[in-house]
């Protein structure tokens, strides 16, 4: 199935049914009075996150989603039937934005999250509501209101703990194959990865994390060059970025240090918040280096940052286990810090409430 991570749709809620202006007419009952019922509510449109869906392909061609109108009111004080709501199932991680206003309507970050996209119209009032001591035969009723109509932008941001960065052929797909059960395509030419791949890394029976591999970046990606810029949004929810660097490029004259800095520049141009995430250097393809220690030392000296680094060979698995354990430790610490921050915020809120 083709991976689709963005789409535009139109949602149209149903109109409310009109109220009825009728009068009771039965044999032997003189001047029965008004008995017009109310119209029913129009159907609304909701979005629900479903973990069994992985792509927005269902919304690439089905662009318009329209709920039915409510039924009008009838005589004998019969109220019109309300229309059924429409529920749109979307992948967990979908962000929904109103195209006209630019407002973010929903961020479906958890399975089962539900959000109203378009409210159905309210049913009109029948003339039964307008009778009084001075107006015993009202001929007034109200029409139903129109349902909401919206044009929406859907963007899928995959949920992963760790994201992989790097130039094409840096070994990202090989690495994710080495540490997880994912099997992305691997070949000796650039851009073999055309869409994000997710892999679950099992550290122990009780501990695991999810790693995301996106297409490789090139210089100018923030301006639209290459493929990777289309998928950088999928790294927004990660807690840690792994910057894979090819220490043994296929072509002579390729400067690994220059390419590594180019990745960071593109990341900063695209989203400063993404650039500020915790990021580790992963120096790959040790199996192709005869003098690996000298090469690593030379790279780190020229690269000139104090980012935590690891040296691995994704194809042989050398160094991968140590990296996986370090990632798991980092994620556990990050989760603990998030829990402490949430508990502190809750305590402060409770203290403020008690003071009031």
C-alpha cells in the first residue's frame, strides 16, 4: 500500500430540519390548536484516531465527506429524526488544520482520540412552541440552521521515539534492519528509501522503542530539493535524533564533514525546534575503514562539536547493541523527567486552586 502522509478534504455537516407549522385536525375536536413538531439535527462529522490505520490513502481520492440533513418536523407533535453522524477513521498522529483560517483543529496523538470537525445544523422549532394565551393559533415556525462546512488539511506525523537523519546512502535503512524487524529496501544507489519506515527495537521482553527512518536529506532540502524535506514532519514527535554519517563514501572527493554540517543546516532552516532536539552522531561503515581510529578522531576534530557520538557498522552489527542500550537509557530518563514535570505542574495547579 502506498504511503500517503498528507491530503486535503472537505467536510460538510448536515442541515437541521425545518420546524412544522401544523394544526390538530380530528373529528369531534374543535380548534385542536397547533401541533407542529421540531426538525431533527443534521449529522455532524467527527475524526477518530485508529491505531489500525497507517496512512491517509483513504482520503487521497475521497475528498468530500457529507453528512445527511435532519428530517423536518411533522404534525401531531412529531419531531423530525436527527441524521446520523459521520466518523472518519484516521491514523494516530494525524494533525488536522483548517485551510481557510490556518487554525489547528485537532492533533490525534493517541488511539481513540475524537474531535468534532463540522457541527450539524440545529433543527428548527415547530409552531407548538409559539402558542400563548394571546396567540392560540400561531402559524410561525423556524427553519433549521445550516451545518458547518470546512476545507481541511490532513498531515500525518508518525509516532516514533527515535528518528534517523543522514544523507542518502548513509546506512539508515541498513541500521534499522540491524536493530529491528523492519525490512526497508537497501541498495547501493541514493534514495532507495522513498517513504518513512518504522521499526520496533526490542531491548528486553519489557522494554522497546520505535525508530523512524525517513528518506535521506541533501543540501537545499529546506527549499524543496530531494525527498527528505517532505518527511521531516515525521521527526517532530521524536525524543532523540540519530545523525548517521557515512565515513566511507562511495565516491572519492565526498567530504563527510561537509555533508554532516549540511544536514544540520537544513534541519535548522526547516524547524529550529527540531534542530534543538537531543541529537547524537552515529559514525557508520566502520567495516570499510582500515584505519578506523585515525579516521574517527580526524572527523570529530574537524566536525568541531561536542555531541555524543557512537561508531558502528550497521552491516555487521558492530557497535549497534551498545547504541541501542544507550538509546533505551536515554528514553527512560526522558520519560522520567516528563513524569516529574507533569507531577510538579499538577501540584502547582492544585496549590493554586487551594489558595483560591
